[in-house]
């Protein structure tokens, strides 16, 4: 058994993810000294509530005005796939989603729409995740992803296994695309982070699972790269993902990662989870396809502790 197979076996059982070493030593990603005075490629924050961590992170990148032009149409894509409450960590934290919507509108966005192609029934997912209420309270628009009629066929020119797919029309008409995954264990892809979260903007996810999941994840990442990737690691599901079984699957990390580079964000989040980015096949593949940077040593990272 090689190292990658060993790690896949262990994380599938929740052993690596649940260990003291994995969730203790990985905090060094957020505790290390700053590498430069900026501008930054990636910001990592720990120790605060979701809203406060995002406020500090986006300020470190120069503010949302640098990413959201006035009058623009914004799509925010959290994970809303599961009919579970926020403390179960199956979905993106609603407080983070609501704060992102607020920042976009304050920057002058014409509209901010939020959706996901859920796995559990969508109305229950939207309600019980707390995301529907958070989005509406922030002034955003919540949209269903539950009907094939919302999706349009597109080509994926750089795809190796995934060369075409149906994408939600909201994304096709968006000026700005903000990807907001929750960091958690996944039984098929090892972890769910930014690139894996994009499965929620397409209709036929089954094709990906049948045709080299990791390559399809990397392929779709080449179709449209998010303006920003914001990784929610406030509550992290360390085992039994992607839905989880109980609160015992979750550890509270109170962390957040943000970057315009989705591959870098996923690489940093993998380290936060206690894994090496190269051990996650779709991160390695995306780096090889030059979709972003996996090697964090060459990045300017702002590390913030609240």
C-alpha cells in the first residue's frame, strides 16, 4: 500500500482526520509569521466568529470593492447540500454566507443570488441550514437549483474527461462568482473544499462519479474559476462526510481561508485538515493543469489570529 492509498484508507475511517496530530499541528498554517507585507495571494484567519473572520480577511485583500464592480450580478455558491443544522457542519455556515452577501451589496452589486444543487430535498436544505434566512436578511436572493430546466449545456474546452456539462443559468449570467465551500471529509473525494463544491452548479453529478471523479473535478475547475474562494472551516466534519452522522463527527476550528486562487485555497484547507495537498488527487491534477498554485511556499500569505 503506497502513501496515498494509506491516507485514503485512514481518512475514509475518520482516523487521520480525527487525530490530535492532524487537527493540532495543522494549526501552524495559521500561526506562522506573515511572509510579506502584502499584497496577499491568500489570507488565513482563526479564532473568531464567521462574520468577524470574513471582515478581517476581505479587508486584508483590499476590500470587496476590488472584486465586485458596481452594478454587477453576483452569484454566491455555498454548500447547501444537506438537510442538517449548522452545528453539524454539513453545509457552509449561514453567518458567513450572510456576511458575504452584505459585503457584495455594500460594494454596489446590482443583485446577489445564492443557490446550490442539493442532495437532500432543497427546500429543507435551504431552511434547516439557516442559509435561506441569512441570505434574505442580508438582502440577497435565494434561488432553487432543483430543476434541470435551470441548466444549460456548455463545453469544457480544457477538460480531459469532462468535456461538456449542464451549468446553472445563474452562473452563466454572473459577472462575479464567489465560491464558499465548507471544509469537510468526503467518502469519495477524501475532502470537500472549493473545487469539489462546484459540483453543486451542474446538473449531472453522476457522470463525474462514473468517469474519474478527481479528473472531472479538476476539469470543471478549468471552465470558470471563481472570483474568490472562501473556505469555511469554523466547524469541520472530520469523518462520515459528506453528510455526517452526528455532532461527534465535528470539531470546531474557528478558521477561514480566502484567496482568488481556488487551487491555493484548497491546498491550504487540505493542510488545515491534516493532509498534504498532493495527496488529494484533484488538487494535484488542477495544479498540473496550471489552474492555480498548490505550493504554498511561494505565496504571500497573511495569517491573522483574532
